[in-house]
């Protein structure tokens, strides 16, 4: 079954970025709460989110965040999705689900995986997550490196959940990436930036390329 590939643009931090998002309407936007050059505060994310078109889902990107702080940030920033991009293990995921259940809260949960080998992906299949985000593996950073993920390894692995492809995607390689790994969605940050800021022309180009590129359900 063919479907349209979903689009997530990550690292939104300026009002201009929100203007571009509302113009081109990706499916998801990401606010980075982990230490990063794209980091924003929960209050800033809330203010930007209030200007965002309501059809665009808000994703919070967290790295090894204490559960109480994560949930408070999610509430303040009015998030739809919690993206765990660190070393969170199955025990952490189970505690998160239990805490959300106790507090009668509902968020979609994504687990980012830095694809080092097939065993990494196999372990990720066991996570209590709604979706996976498969990123490139780097030793010293949890994401945003601009390095292209191992598409061949992803293509030949059994992936049991819908997944986003991330890592070094640009207008020059995104169609090939989609055709190669057939993801549920794609996630870009640096690939839509010029000199560290979101670039309207690059956003427009990515939207056009991806919207015209169907993907097969894996």
C-alpha cells in the first residue's frame, strides 16, 4: 500500500521559523529541549506553538530527561509527541508509560535510535514506543550531526514499527533516501538551514520533493 511520506522539521526556535511552517505545512515540527545550538525553553516553545497552525503536531525532543521534568515541559510547551533521543532504555520507557497513565496524560512516544548495527534496530523493536526515528550513529553526539544514516542497514533490517528516517537529509538525497528505506516519515533540521537558520527556499524545495514521492508501507 502506498502512502505519502510524513514530514517533520526539527529545531524550530524563531518566529520566522513558525511563519515558514505555517506556509508549507509539514506534518510535525520539533522543539529541542536538550542541550544544543537549537535548544529552546519550554516557555519559548509554548509561545511559538501558539502561533503554529493547529494541524501541525508539536514534538518535543528530549535527551535522558528526568521524568518529572519531561512531563512538566510537555505540559508547559503543549506538546503532542515526546521524542526520546538519548540512552533511554526499556525500563525508562515503562516508567514513562506508567507515570503518564497515573496522571491521565496522553502523548505519542517516539524513540530515536542511532543506527550502529542491526542489533540496535532489533532492540528498538522491543521499546514501548509508537514510532521509531532512525538516525545516524556518532560517538559524541545524540543527533543533529548532519551525518547520513546507514540506509543499507535500515533497508535490510526487520523494523516492526513505523519509523522516521533522519540524519544528513537534504534536497540532494532525500528522494533517494525515501525510495531506498521506505520510511513512514522523514526528519530534517540542518538540511533546511543556511548559516544556522531555517531557510524558506530549502523548506519549500523539501516539501515539494517529499510530497511528490510516495512510499510503500513496510
